[in-house]
């Protein structure tokens, strides 16, 4: 894997495996328990505290029967903090060997990769904002405002009549800067959004506030 500063990886950064450099590779050979991986890499600080040369460790312990599931934290030399970057690339190297169980004794078994997936264990903390690009048309008095949020995070809102100048409720509707401290939850403004607008276009800006462990998602915002 390698971490990139842009989508095309134009800086051509170094590929890194479990040893912290390009000499090692994540492999199904490492499909073992965390305790076994700790033993495998326990001597990997001989040449350098930051890399683990492939000659410094050997695979031990029973291989798990489940599909390969890599937790980067199980590899003590691999710097998983770099994976917080927005862009990364991975490459897959497939090898085949002659195998009696395939079509013929001299025919190589061709490996296949059915799927690969990446799951974060942490998320950006603090508020991220999204702004509606099209307006909803209000025609009549707004009775309630509600939303559906996943992962137990907090979502706050600002509203605008022109898509440029936003407001929030603070004992009355007032102009807001682009900041989550000047925004309201849906319950805060459910009964007072009607005082902001009674007809015409309505835009919103939503701030999704995660504590770093939540995949904060706004599924829907309902204005009734």
C-alpha cells in the first residue's frame, strides 16, 4: 500500500508492506491470530526501529481458515496513522505454482481475487459540513422538522433563503458564520423554522459532528 497526496499519486510515494518498506508484502501467510503476529514480528527491530527486513522474521503458528482479514494495528512496524490520509493506493501481486490438483501436472493454478474491501476503525473528528445545492420550495407554515441520523452522532443545521447567506436560531433567527457553534439540531428548530420562512426556496447546511469513532451519516431531513 502507499499513501498519496492526490488522487493520481503523482508524487510516486514508496509502496509499503507489513515491514514498513517495499521489501515486504501483506499476504495470506499472515492470516493468523494477533498473538501469533506479535511473535512473528518480535525480532523485527534489529536493523532499524522503523522497518522490518524480510530476513528478520519467519512465519509461525496455525493459519486461520477464515478469509484474510488484515488489521493494520497487528503489524507493529507498519505506520497505520498514515492511512488517515484521503488518498491511498494498493496493488495486488498474484503468484501461481504447478499443482497436481489443477487441470494437469504441468499447468499452473491461476489465483483469483473475488473481492477486496477496506473498513475504517476511526473517522475524522469534529464537524464536516454539507450544503444543499438545490432548494426545497416552502409553501405554507412549517409544522415540524426531523432528521434520521446513523451512528449516534450529532448533526446541526443552518438555513438560507438564497443559498449564500445562512442563519441559525439564537432566541430569534440571526446571521451565522460557517461554524457548527452557530447551528441548531433539528429538535432545536422544529417549532421555530416557520418563523424563518413561510414561502419560497429554502437551503440548508448540515454539520456532521463525529467523536472519531462514529461514521456520521445524515440519511434524511424532513420538513413537514
